[in-house]
C-alpha cells in the first residue's frame, strides 16, 4: 500500500452560501493531493504529461460526512491499495480537519493514456519503479 | 418518474489543459439542471432556502464516458426515479452533446435539512405536492 | 459600436459564504457573454481557435456595485466601442439583475495571437468583416 | 509598508485549454495570499468574520504578463502601501514563478463592512493595532 498526506487551506472562493465548501471543490483537493503524492516519489504528473502520457479521470465517488469550513486546514490522504496492472488506477481519499474529524471519503479512477493516440496504456515505467517497493 | 432536460454551453473557464471539461465542473452542471428541473415544477430551490430548508449534497458518483469540449451545447438530464419518503433524495443525471452522444452519467444524493437546527426533515409540502402527480 | 446582451442564471457553486457571487466568478460570465456576442455575428471563438488563433486575456478591471445573488437571472452586456486596428481588443461589460439594477462594470483587454508561434496578430479577417458594418 | 509572500502550487483544475492558468483563477490566489498575510500578523480573516465584520471586494484590476503553468510553484506577494483610514483598503499583488519571472500584477480594493447592517466601517481595532507598527 502507498499512502501520503497533504495539507491545504480552504479558500473563501471554495465556500458557497451554505457556509461550507461546495461539494465539487473537493475534487481539486484530491487532484492536488495526488500530485503531491507522486511528487513524494520523486516524479511529477507534469513530467508524465511531458512524456506524452495523460491521466483522465474516468469515475469519481465521494461521500460528504461533515462540512469543511472556510480557513480549515485540511489533511487530504491519498491511498493506493493496489499496484495497477492495466491502464486503470484507483485512488482512495480521506479528508480530515484539524480536530481529526473525517469530513469526506472518495474513490477516484483514472486511466493512463497516450496523449497523441488517446489509446489506453499501462503505467509508465518510471512511475511503476517508484511504486513497486510499496507493494512487495 | 419525473425527468427534465436543461441545455447549457461549456465555458472556456471549465476546460483544463487536456482540452476537455475538467471532471469536477460537471457538478455545477448537475446543480444547475436540478434547479431548472424544480423551476419547471413552478417552485425554486431559492424559495426553499427562503423557507429555511437547505439541501446539502451527501454523496456523488459520476462516470465520464466521452469528454465534453469547449463551446459544446450540452443537454443535462435530471431523472427522479422515486419520490423520496424520508430526508434523502436521489437524482440521476445524464449529459449528452449535440450529436446525442452520452458523455457522463451521475447519481447525486442530497438531504432535506432545516437550516436553523441542521436536523434532517422530509421533503417540504409545496415541493411534494408538485412532484406527486408524476409518481401515481 | 457593437453591443450584445446575454442572459445567464447564477449557480449555487458561484456563491460564497457571504451569500453573494464570489468576485472572480464574474469573469466566466463575461467570457460566456463575449462568446455569445461573437456567435451572434455568425462566427464562434471556437472556430477562431480551430483557425489557430487564440485570444488570451491581458488585463481585466471590474467594479462591483451591488451583489449578484443565487438564482439571479443576470443580463451581461458586451460593448465593443472601437474596432481594433492592432492585436489588442477591448471589451466593456455591464451586469444587471432582473430589477435592472447595475451590479458590476468591467473592462477586459485581450490580444489576438497565433497559437503556433505565440506572436501577436491583427484580428482575423472573417471576424473583422462581420464587425466592420457596426463601425461605419 | 506591510508586505508578505505566500507560495502556492498551480492545480490542474485551474488551467484551461490554452494550457495556462485561466485568468480569473488568479483572484483566489490573491485572496489566499491576503489571508496568509493577515495570519502572519497573528489574526485571521475568519476571526474578523466571527466578530461580524466582512470584507467584500469592491474593485479588482489585474495585468497578465506571462502565463502561469500547471504545477508552477508561485510566489504571491501582498503589498499594503498605506494604512487605511476609512472603510476602504487597497492591496497590491505580484505573482512570480520559480524563475522569479513576474507573471501578473494586481490591485484589489475591499471595504470593511458590518455584516449585520451592511454599513461601511473602519478597520477593526485588533487588525489596526497589528498593522500600525509597519507604518510608523
């Protein structure tokens, strides 16, 4: 299993008139946390795009348990339970506030695709090599 | 069953550098389509908030099948399969482009809550009365 | 002078916890109104990008006079006071609510650029020809 | 003069199909930088709202010099040139990338207002006391 944690601060722009973070604004949090997760492996999603590989999001699921509030310092967990063998990668996420209350959980599925041909491919070697030690 | 359709145009702001609509930007489309759906019943979500009732989103699920592109004129379907009996309401959504290709499907669960007490309540009478004819 | 009007409905996602539209969310409204404005000429910004021309925003200015509220049906005016002769085009915008109260005014400057070379260019002929009748 | 610097990472969600940060997405960066700026004084904007004071944005101006790109680590400067004496406060901002290239400059005017009455007020004492040492 490979897990990381990223912290981010809720912006005013992300709240809505209910006084909480609007539900869709959690997805950029997850995206940002995945990017930091890959960076901790010594690789970046930006590098991968430069190699011609893109990772479109194919499916998302998110449960909202408690509201995130303006200026909350959130901890966003990234959990990779299995090393992907095909073109599909599935991340789990958890969002906690400073009181360590669980605010939301999510599951995000992305594909590895070659940008030029839009064909599905397997995980690029450089990323695979960085991840393998966590799954053996 | 109660179903409606709303059309909306993809904004440049909603695209990302993959050249497609960023995945979380579908959720404001669904929200907008639900609002138009309620308006077609002769009621508005804004009216409901004025009555002290809010509808937080509790769970979302979305599958992305084909990308939505800048300036696409999208049709967003709202499908209410069952009349809610408790505090929970579940909407289904479909997004189609002008070629009538299915781009995405979603399922969104919201609660009816009293804003003042944050207690779960059943669907407000005025909305229930408008919806009942579609389910008998 | 070339002026158009576009109507759009405020989404919940666009509000913030002050209960009004967050200030930066007016810019996608202006962008959308400009796109509709060009469409009324029988041309689209999307067409222009397909011709290899992009229009990055170079400068914006916006004054917020009264708040826009959730579910407001806004009228967004696009005003082109002068036909651009060089690479620069300057739009003026006004936002009004259903009571015809002025909510905001803006000035947006964009450049015409060739996407491939990122060189500044003059307005593409097809758009120029559509606009000239309004300025003679 | 009171100046601070905040760093933030460009999210994929903030880019558009031109491959750069969409112009309106700089405003949440400025907002976030102002919030961090106030936090460095030992106060928070969230505290101020709890005291019943809100700071709506009244006017913005932004010049875009070079594009910000996905995954760029941006430095956002907050510059307060004068201590406000009335209800109005004017911030200047600069955005730089990791190569210390200037990407954008902005000027943002906000008002201090009492949330309950929506009357303009002067800067709350606790914030004024924190700022005064920088202007004497």
